[in-house]
C-alpha cells in the first residue's frame, strides 16, 4: 500500500510542475484574400476530391492512378516512414509511465570451515581442511523482486519530447501526402503527354501520306517533263524531315510510357498503352483562397509540423539545465528456500526518491544554441514553403488563363492554314501557282496542327499543376492504417 500511495503522489507531481520553453504559435505571415489571377477561376464551393483525376472522365487514367497508388515503391517507403514516426512517438510517450521489471534469482552457495594452521619457513599461513576438523556448509537464496523506476516530469522535458515526436509524426504524414500528390500528378502529366504525342503522331502520319502522294505525282510529272527536278527534291526533303519528326515523336511516346510504368512499380516492358490521341477534356478546378493552402497543402503542413517539433526541442534543451527527480522502488519476496519464496512473512520493499542537479556540463549551452538555430532555420523554411505555395497557384492560374487564349488563337491559325491549303490546291489544279507554293501551305498547316496539339497538352498539364498547387484534396487522415502492398498489375491496358 505504501508503494501504491507513493506512485499516486508521483503521478500527481507533473500536474503541479511547469513546462519550460516557448509554446508554439503559428508565425505571422501576410496572406492575401484573393489570387491575382482569381478572375479566371470559379468560387471554391467544394474542395478538390482526393481522387481528383476522375474530373477528367478518362477510365484509363483512373486505372493507372489506382495501380500507382497500390504499387508505387516511393509511396510504400513514405508509408513506412509514417509507421516509424508513430513508433517513435510511442517510445516518447512511454516515458510518461514507470518502468517495472521482475528479476527472480535463485542462488546456491557453499562455505567451508577450516582450522587455522601455521607453516613456518615457507611463508604460508592458513588453509582449508575437510576432515574431522572441518566441513562445507551449503545455503540457498531465493529472491523475487519487482523493481520500479519513474522520472517525475517536473519541468516538462518528457512532455516536450512527446510534443516533438507527435509533430514529427504529423510531418511524416504530410510527407506521405506530398509524395502521394506528386505521384498522382506525375501519372496524369505523363499520361496526357503520351496522348498528346499520339495526336502529334497522327498529324505527322497524315502529312506524310500527303507528301508521298505529292512525291508520286511529281515523279510522274518530272519523267514526262512537266515538272522540274528541283520541285521533286524539295517535296522529298519535306517528306524526309516529317518522317524524322515522327520518329522523334514515337521515341518521346515510349519514354513517357516507360515513365508511367516506373510510377506503377513495374518494368517498362510490362506496360503497353494503346494509341489514342488526346482530346480536349478541361474540367474546372476552383483554387479557393490563399489561406486554404495552410491546411490543404501537404508540403506546407509538413514544414509547419517540423517547425512545431523544433520549437518543442528548444524547451527540451532548456529543461536539461534544471534538476531531475526520479523515484525508485523495489518490492518482493526473499527466502532461503524455494518453498518459502512466496511466503508473505518473507516480503520486503524499499522506496525512495533520487535527485540529479546539473553542476557543470559544457554541452548544455551549445545544445540550447543548436535547438534555437534549428528553429530559426525551420521558420525560414516554413515561410519559404508557404510563399512557394502561393506562387504555384498563381502560376497555374496564369497558365490556364493565357493558354486558353493561346489555344483560341491557335485554332484560328489552324483554320486559316487549312483554308490556305484548300485554296492553294485549287490554284495548282488551275495552273495558277506551282507545286512549291502548295508545299509551303502544307508545311504551314503541319506546324500549326502540331503546335495546337502541344498547347492542348500544356493546358491539361496546367490543370494538373493547379490541382497539385491547391493540395489535391489532401487531408491529414489520408494515410491508411498500414502500408500499401504490392499487387500485380495488368500488363496490357486498353482504352475503354
């Protein structure tokens, strides 16, 4: 009962103690109420969903995203780091409780009785005999002690340690969210780039077919003397250069497909995406207001959680200058025989506090300076990360706005180039212009169509970047309770 009362008193001591060091307060940071490009966005009536890729309405993209979330190795490593941080926080929390151990021992000892003897001349005295004058006495000792040790958290050192561990756990969860968001956005960006290359390949193939017909026509005309060899050579040059362009487009497509395979956690040889040109599918993504980024961006949350941890470490470093108080207790049974090892009459206990007062430790001052410097460093990192988040959204909104205008102008350029080709072909048939002028019209159309396909890809990428910039629907409870397991993925993905 005395031990129980002592533990009860010890457990109440932290309630009366103080917690040294600064309490965390979110640093002041100027945050605008709107974005400079907010005129191009819709009001944020609903937050972005975690499965934001469904906004594009592409079943193949959705399938790729789900497989990446299930099998990506970087994401699995991030989840393992979350579990490590949770375990570290559990270790820090354990210091709030006493440590109790059971250490039973059984010993048997022998003591011999001896008669004194003196041997002169040899310089040796004493000896042991075992005969009628002596013998050996045996004794047993059985001990069953329960030992307890407990540090009273007078100055909040343990609390600061636990506060820092919890903050680092939140930082690891935010890091998981950032890697998840980066993964899903990379899958979408590479996928749209691949589809854009499919469109560019289709445009190049169509123009190559046209140039081959012109080469065949001019070859016949040249043999009949109705066309100059120079015209034929120029058309062949355009045909060869367009074929070279198409080979480069196909090379880029394979590279994008390889990148997607790695994101899915499979060898590039095991992924084959059917050809399907990119078509416009541009969903609205509301950006909300800049203040939303404080809770929606995982990288901002990670930076702030790390700042909380470094702030707690300052308090922990201050507590090292102050005395520590610990409580030790031991209770159990002690007997000379195994039979009496649990006899109530053989019980024993001891209890007592112990204090440790630092007199001189040359490392305490530098350790405090280190903790304060780490806080200042992380404060600057947090502010820089938040400013970078504002910039990311502004850049994405600016790109979406001006690329839409660029796309409109480019569509007009494509329409004009097609009309140019149509009129040039009519005038060629009428003998008004030469084939070279028609060739120039075809080349102009090719370049404008390729540019239009590239602009569409850039617009899709800008929407993905806006989703990423506003946090992609991240919340702190996003990680599952356990790490994702690697699952076999479909080797052949077809378009639905």
